[in-house]
C-alpha cells in the first residue's frame, strides 16, 4: 500500500504536538472541515431523495407522464453517475477544493433554474446539469477527508460521512414535505437548497484546504468518455425498460452500448499509461468487494424510499410531509449506528459486520414484502429500522475498504468509485424495483377493472400507475359514480401492495446474495491503515 509521505507519520507520535505530517493548522481544524464536507454531501443527497415526495405534486402541476416523472428523478442520477469518475480525476489533478467550489456553484445556479421550469422537459434538463455539480462535489468531500485525517482517525471520519450520506436520503423527503405542506409551489423544493449552497461556498473558501495529486498525472479523456457512455447507457436502459419493454430495440441498444463502452473502458484502462481508473484495482479484494457491497446496499435503499413514498401517500393517504415524517426513524437509526460501526468492525471483524449488515437488510425486506393495504404503521417502522441498522453497519467498512485500497494521491478516483457504486446501485434499484412494481401493478389492475365501463384512454392511465389512477378517478367521479370510483381506488391500493410485495422480494434476494458473496470474500481485517 503506497501513501504520500504527508499522510503517514515517519515515526510514532511522541507528544501531542505531532500532527502526523499534516499541516498543523489543517490538523487542528479537521473536525470543522469534516462538518463542512458532510453538510455539502447531505445537500446533494437531499436533492436526490427530496423529489420522491414532491413527485406527486410535480406530476399534477407539470402534467408529467410516468416516464417523464421517472426521468425528473433519474436525469440527475444518470448524469451524476456518468460524470463521477472524470469529476474525481479532475479534482485529483486540479485540486479538490476547486472541484468542490465549482460543483457548489453549478448546483446552486441550476437549483434556481429548476425551480422556474415550465415543462417536464425543462425540469429534466435542469436536473441533469445539477448532476454535473453533484458529481464534482461528492468525490471531493471524501478525498479531502482522506487527506486531512491521520490514518487511525480516518475510519471514524469516513463512518460519519457514510452515516450522513444515508441520513440525507431520509432528510430530503422531510424538507420537501415541509415546504409543500406550507402551501408553497413545487419549485420551492429546489430553492431551499440555495441559501445553504451560498453558506457552503463561503465556508469552503474560508476553511477547507486544497489538495491534489502530487504526481500531476495527465487527464484521461478517452477513459472519461468511455466511462460516461457505459454508465449513462446502462442506467438509461434500466429506466426505460419498463416503459418501452425489456426486449425493445431501444432498450437492448442501450445495454449494447453499455457493454461495448464498458469493455472498451477496461481494455483502454489496461493499455493506457495513466488510466483514470485502472481495472486491475478490482483484483484487490477489498476494492472489489467494497464496491459490490455499496452497490447492493444502495440498490436496496434507494428503491425502498421510492416505493415507500408512494405506499404511504397513495395506499395510506398521508400527506407529503406525513409520509416523510414516517420514514424518519430510518434516518435516526442511520445517524446513531453509522459512527459506531468502526467499533463493531474492531470487535467482530469486517466480514462479520458486513455479513450481519446484509442479513439485517434481508430481514427488513422480508418484513416489508408482507405490507398490505391495512398494515399498521408500527410494523412498517420495525422493518424499516431493521433495514436501516443493517445499512449503517456495513456502509462505513465497505467505503473504507474502497478508499484505503488506493494511495492518497488517487483519493479522488477512489472516492469517485465509492460514489459511482452508490449512484449506479441507487439508480438501478429505483429502476428495477420500480419496474417490478409497475408491471405487477398493471397486470393486476387490468384484471380488476375489466368489468368497469371505462373509455380506453383513462383506462390506460389507471393501469399505468397508482398516482394516475387516483387522478383519473378524482376527475371522473361524477361520471362513473362514487361507488365505482371507490372500487377503482381500492383496486389500485390492492394492486400497488401486490406489486410492492414482489419489488421487496427482489430487494431481499439482492441483500441475501450480498451477505453470501461479500460476506464471504471481503478481506477480514480492519480497513484502516495505521491502526493505533
């Protein structure tokens, strides 16, 4: 394992004034720096998850169809995932502080633009550019942490970072729910980010140190292009699969591009003198298994939040804010358990911690697959908290494995890999669990409303999604009568829970595979370097 001399002490610490080769000013400020970086991270994670709650409102106001509503969420995730590796490499090359600042500026400006969108297409475009800002921010935060903390504290700092990344997933729906419950228009969901971004820009300029790769390697434009093409077309195909059909030419074409670009990326990475990401790194078990663990965990987590927002709002009839508040226990558990995960790892080893985490996630999903139309809320909380505790236990050791497998000079690319696995896992999770839900819902719904005399166009909408079914029935209640309307609503609720049952079964299987594969092959050691 190679490390730049600035990061590792030449001799053991002899007195309190020793700062492990880190600039003393930066060393004494390291926890404040961590706070600024974590708030920057939470801001961009919130931007992903806040829309899950606001989507029903946006669908109504902008008249988005089911593909457009998925794209409003996914355009951000798609660009974010596609651009992360080059963005991490840019930070390594030109300075991580500058990457963070440019990212914050793009993110803030596009939040304002998004809030003023007049059509789904404009909003999708604004969200896509926000994704570029986020891609510059996220790897910079983790790689600066790796540079300002001495080895024996790094794992604790990464655990705090990972816990807040997870908690951001639940804080997002809360902020957007609060904004919408005040009666503000949907654009305010984006504007709430702006004052925070301005504050973060100021704090970053003032407090955060700059660091870059001392070797000053050249950029790898071809590698960057191939990674964007591979990740972008993969996520694109998964999002459009349920809408166009998994066997359609466009979807198969997208997967074809992903495979060709992915293979091209690997071949080029093996041949290039200074590749952006050396494919040989995946031979390192810690790097490969850490990546697989994060991908699987976020597959489960993002897909779940996407489903639960709709389950709580449509099946149980809670408001946007009400449904967000009801997912809050997950965030609380994440914030409590994550910082303690290094202790769990120190006591039981990485392998047991990761396997235990995945088994808890599996148990949570087996529970969630039993959710029905009348399931009491306390049962949902038990399942949600079980899943969240599992996530919190395995995220920090898995992230630590990825980052500590690489030399500090490559911290940005290591952090970007950690983030790519999150984003791809999350995007794939929303797409796969969303598709399973959609196809099961549609087939169940078409059987259940076959006997009602509904014209073709509204029938198609009712069979498309529960949100549209409720909208159509609300408009047509006078025409079809209140009994028929109530019956269609009840059918939609039952069909939705049937679809979500299968989506949660898919997530449970993914988590169980994670326990079996990652739990067996991840190196069983503490992921920190100088363990004191």
